[in-house]
């Protein structure tokens, strides 16, 4: 597995196109790629005022006062809908990317129930639009007189751990060859995104000298700065900020939790190594070991413990919400990560204690109006 200092060799000076760069994971990825010296180009919806992305852009500018080598968080960006294929295709042609990381999505299970059509349009047709933009981009011309290509375009579609048909089997860890059939609109739309990627890879991107394509299935990523609704850690932060008790729904649901930089570093490994050698192409589960599978209630308590270590004397009250009727959410979900370990020699980077420590620290700095861009850079520097 390539470490941070090794990833610099692959990404420094390279053009990386990220869809969904203003989202939670996208924002962290912009910081990480900037640290690696990449030229980052983003295509996403305009971020909301006060979002993590806006705070990181502001923090990067503040850092300029002490760093004469400052460059903006992204080299170029377009704020537009992934469903707008004309704008998307024009941007892809303009950027001429070396790497394409697809993370634009409607990422929320409950919103998928409320807005199923929108969820399918974004998660399925958004993927198709990007693949079409790459296919018809006409930007990857032969780079010598023999018509040979020096480097292929490396593409990674990020989906979710929820793509599998899940019957809530106790202690079962899904493998990459298990059936893709998400049960709810969000999960199912991500299953369809995987199938669309497979079809394009087999139908249009079969020339491995030009394109390299993989998908990554990761979920339940946590980290400071996430402000999405109906997510347990952001809800914990809001309960602190608003000085209200924390209500937990589905306290016994079990999920595998991982720190946000963990899958991002693996995404970069997949893209870098498959660009070098097509043997690294594939569909990969990216998730922690069984010890990181916690109930919602335990995760909540661990976060407040980490917060108390920063905010001495703070005590947060917790209450289990009594829901008379709720939409289906899987009680148990875990991925088998043996393939990513085998192919990439992957070893866990952040244990749960570090995950909670870093997550609470970034949220704490956000609450205190400290520079969270610097907070995240310091975490990355510890890995370098």
C-alpha cells in the first residue's frame, strides 16, 4: 500500500477531476490532494454557506499569510448539477484529467425514501453522464507518432457498502462477488451505478491502454466537519452546539465505522496503481475490521467521551428515541475487506480511538471558529 510520501510521486502536478468535491468526503479529498501537490478540478453543486467546503477554502486562504507557496484549494471548479450532461462534458474536455474520481451523489438513505426519483436521477444517470462525458470527451489523443498513449486515464466510481442484497444475516460480511441489489432507493440506485460502470467498462472502455476503471464500496465514514442531516455523528455535534440532549434512533443497529481519510487514501491507491498496471482494476470493498463494528449507541458514547477530553467537564445527555413507525434500515452491515488487503497490502491506518480523537478535534475547532483546514493538514502530516 502506498503511503502519503509515496502517493506524492503519483499525484504531484497531475490533473485530478472530482465530482462531488464540495461534499463531506470530497472536501477532505481536496485537502489531501492539495497536500500531495495535485491540480484539483471539481464539479459539484454549489456548497451551502457555512459548509465544510466553504470553511476549508477560507482556511486555506488564511494559511497563505504564513505560507508563500500557497495555492487555492482547487485549481478550477464548476458549480452545476451532475445531471447536466452538456456542462459536465464541456468541463471534462477542458480539464483533460489524468484521474477521475466520481463521488457526486445523493448520499442519504432517508432522503432516498422522500425523493426516490431524484435519487435515481443523480446516482444512476449522474454516473452515466460522467462516463459518457469521458467516452465522448475526445481529449485523450495519441501522444506520439506511433499512436501510443503514455498513460491511461484512471477512473474510480465510489459507491457504498449498501449495494449488496442485505437480509440482515447476523455476523455475515459481504464479499465483492455477492449479489448487488440494494433494498431502499438510495442503496438500489448505487447498485445500479455499479452496473452502469460495469457496462461502460466492458462496452466502451475495453482498451486498457486508454482507460482503467474500478469501483469502491465504502460506507459509514465519519470525521469532523460532516454536517449532513440524519447522520449519527453530525447529530451528536448539533446536540452539543445547540445544547440539547442527543436522541438516538435504532440504537442497536450495527455498522462498521471508519475515519474519513482511511477510504480516501485507499481511493488514491486504487487510482494510482491501476493507472500503472491494469491488474489493479476491480470492485473493492473498503471497510474496517470487525472490531470497528459498533452499535449506534456505543458510537455515540465514544464520541462524547472524546469530546469531553477536549471540553473538560462537558457532559451530554443521551435519550433513546421511541419511534412509532420507521422506514426500513438494515440492522447489521459489514464488508469483507480481505480482497483490498490482499491486492494492496492494506493495513488499518486509524483505530477507533484515533478516529474519535480526530473527529472530535475537527468539530471542536469548528465550534471555536479555529482554522479547520489547518486541523486536517496536521492529521495528514502525522501520516507523512
